[in-house]
């Protein structure tokens, strides 16, 4: 595995470094001088270079600035940890080049080459913890899997390494410390971030966020958030967004700590929006609607197309586009698989097509070993069936296809799909409520705003949502309207 994948290294642009340091308050002499600061995944020194520059400039404003005293300060108050030896050496070189401009050389930098997971010498001693922790799923780690799983914050879900760096940062904080990190925003709602969220609610230590939303400052397709923590309780969380034109934060509102959690997730919005969201997601409403995932053939290019077979096909709509195609459907009206022998006898053209693609389908089938099959009695000869059983039974129900990725009202795709047709590439709604009423609820700016508030970002300014998200919304609106 290459270093960038196993270490999760992502380099931080200068404007973000400055934004994070400013947001942490590391921008005035009184907040800089004689304050311990660390980047515990420092790479080649993007943060530390700016930190040292700010320290030297702040020190120059002191009554009797001395290069020798400044050198001692840099050796005492600036700290870094980096696991990669080459990056560590490069970091020191970058800092040496910088301080040479201030007439200083031979600084004994406290930049250590070590695994941050095992370093404890800074615990309880740091005034500012800043940085861009590594983004890597635990299962991609070369040697540190067991070490990571020992951390409290790593006890839930498919943990990402960056979540553990929150715990390490909290451990390093001095009594009046500030921690300001840029990380994926997924910890606000993911299972992996559950323990972190519980800790934050207990300590009330989060006091500010800058949501970069759709703006992606890194090459990796990650949606990021700058979060700021203090070693003291806060009653409110300062919520900011990010202007990608001016590359600066924009204040939105203060969120009371009592409002940020809805269910098991955190949400960022004004109080009115959060109150509305809480009602939608927590009030008990009659279940007039169910929303499900469409077909999962796991081989759409083989099963779905513009076929002209003699039989054994149904019309299917792709939820994400609203376009119709033909789908080979190897099931009877009871959603049971049609035996291959029957297909060979009654649908010879379909059977010949199957045999032509048998190798690819068998390969796909073998990759599904261990997954739940929809008919165990034919498990050893199921290569010609869909990969999963979802949505097969609902072919015989009326439904409405709906796309899960939207941007605005015009991007919403709602397509009625009658009995005998299928849905793939998205979601579908099962309900006895008339289509016009469902359309009125969904094809609205209010619905778009609801999905946007969930903050599940996709590229191009789009948002995605789950079947449960849509189901909760429609049932709530139907109950509110007494429909």
C-alpha cells in the first residue's frame, strides 16, 4: 500500500492554514507568545511554517527582541509529530529556511518522527492543537489497526483514523487550550463518529464550526469541516459557512448546545430550521408511505438495456433519470426464481444471452459469497439471478420512482411505475396516497431545503439522501396536512 493511502496524508493549502489558525485565535502576540502549539500530524510543515512565522513576527514586537531568546522560544513552544521520516526531515528543513530570514540558525526543533498514536509526552501540556489529521479507514492501515481500536473514539462503526486524532487532541489540551482541526464532516452523523459526539455533548466543548459544504479544497473527494474546541463548557456553537470566492468564513448563527443533536446525529442550521427538522425526524406519524431501494442486479449492463427478447422482460425505470428500459427478469409472479431449465425451454433467446454472459455473471456471483442470497435453495446455481432480492416483490405493486440525489426543485425526478414494472438506480415510494399529493409534497422548495439541511454533500452542488430521510419527510407532511 502506498504511503498516501496508508497514512492518509492530505496537504493543506496556505489559505486554510491561515483560516484555521485565525479561528483558533492564534493571531495576536498575547495569544502566541509563550503558548505551546502542536500539529500532531505535521507532514512537511504547512501549519508549523505559518505558526513559526507568526511567532517570530509576534516576538519582534516585544520590548527587547533577541534572536537568541526567540530561538529558545521556538525550541520550547513549537511542537510537531510526523510518522514519515522523510516528511519530518523536510519539515525541519522548511522551518530552517524560514527562520534564516530572521537571522536564526541551528534551531533544535521539537519535531519528532513518531507514531502519534503512541506519543504521550504532550498530554495536558498544549495550548493550541491545530492541523489536518490523516484521513484513512482503519481497515486500510498497514500496522496500526489494533493500536487504533484501543482508542475510545474508535469503538463505533468503520472508524476513520481522523476520529482518533480528536481523542488524542483532547488528551493533549492544557486547562485553557483550544483545538482547531479540519476533518471530513462525516463525524457529525456517521456511526464511526458516535462516541465523539457523545463526548462533545457531555463536555459541551465544541464552540465553533466552519462548514466548507460543497467546497472541496483537497483533491480527495472529501467534504470537510473546521471544528473548534475549548477545554471549558460552552452554551452555544458558532456556526459559519465558507465563501469559496473570498476564501473566508461567513457567520451564520449561534446554535444553542441543546439544539444541535437530533436523534444520534448533529445538524448545523438556525434554531427555526433545527426545530422543524427535529419534528420531521422524531415525531411519531402514521406510516402512510414506505420508501425502498430499487433493484440491485449488481450487473446492470447485462440485465438492463433496450432488449427485444421474446419474453421474460419487464419495463424498468431508472430513478435517477426517470428513463425507461427493458430488464431481464428471471422471476415469476410470486417473486420466485424461474429455473434455468424453464428459461432454456420457454425463452431460448434469453437463455442464449445468459450463456453468452455466463462467465461474467458467475464471476459476479462468486464475489457475493457470504452475502445474504434471496433463495438459498438455488444458491449453488444462482449466477443468472439478481445480486440481491430487494425490490423484486414490489414489481407487483404500484409505486413511484424517486431520485436520491438532488440540487433544486428542477432536479427532482418523480416517475409513476405501475404493477408489473421495476425500479433501479435509486429509490421508490410505496403508498396508497394519490400521486398528485405525493408530487405536491416532494416537488417543492421546502423538500429541497430539508434535504440540504441534512448536509449529505455530492459534487456539483448536489445533495444525497436515504430512503429513510424521504420516508420520514413524506409521512410527517401527510400527518401535518391531515391527508
